[in-house]
C-alpha cells in the first residue's frame, strides 16, 4: 500500500528541475604558496529554456566568471583559477563558489543559491603537512583524539569484564 502512495507522489509531482553541477566539489589537493592552479566545473541545464546564473566567491584567491547563461538542454563549462598568495599559513582550506539563479519569475529556483566547495591543502616547504584536520582540529588535537579513543576502548573492556564476573557470581 505504501508503494502505491509513493508511486502516486512521484506521478503527481509538478516536475523535476533538472539543473546540476558537476563535480559536486572542486578538490585541488596539495598546493604551494605563490602558485596558480586551474580547474573546471559544469553547469548542466536539462530544461528546455535558457537559464542565467550569477556567480560569486567567498575568496579573492578564486577567479571565476561573474555571470553565465546556459542554453536549454545544454552544458556550460566554467574555468576556475586558484591563486595562492606567497605569504599564507599552511593548512586545509575550504572556499565556496556561490551560483545564484537570475531567472526571476521562472519555475526554476536554486533558492538563494547553490554552493560549490573548493578544497585544497597548503603545505609548507619540505612537504611537511602542518594542518592535519580531524573534526576541524589541528595536528596537536590528533593526540587527544587517539588518547580519548584508547581510554574509551579500555573503559568498554572494563565494563564487559565486570558484567561477565557478575553473571558468573549469580550462576
């Protein structure tokens, strides 16, 4: 019965807005201070009408076009340039490219926009990683995570053996 309701839901939906980004994030991997990198992403429009988008970024390190029109049933490839300053701290970085819908009154909406993540790791000279991230922490936090994990496992073993002894004493 639930399957019928699910089928009717999809059948009666007004339509699927077939606009997407590929890839879902840009990962430049390891980069070096003072160097420039290039990448690409696609805006895919599977609707029959042309759509226009405004493009913004959260960083002046990233260069990308300000506006783009994507024809109906077509794909537009956009180039992204990542310019790393010379004097920058090493570590993991995440920047955002925001793609906003400029088609007022159309049946298509991204809401306020869709964010495309741009990730990269800046390493210091000698290829030594200094920004190891676990849950947003730094390398110094890694020892705390390992210590906490070991203590948690030891506490679990203690509880299991204690319950086992109680059961043995009862029977």
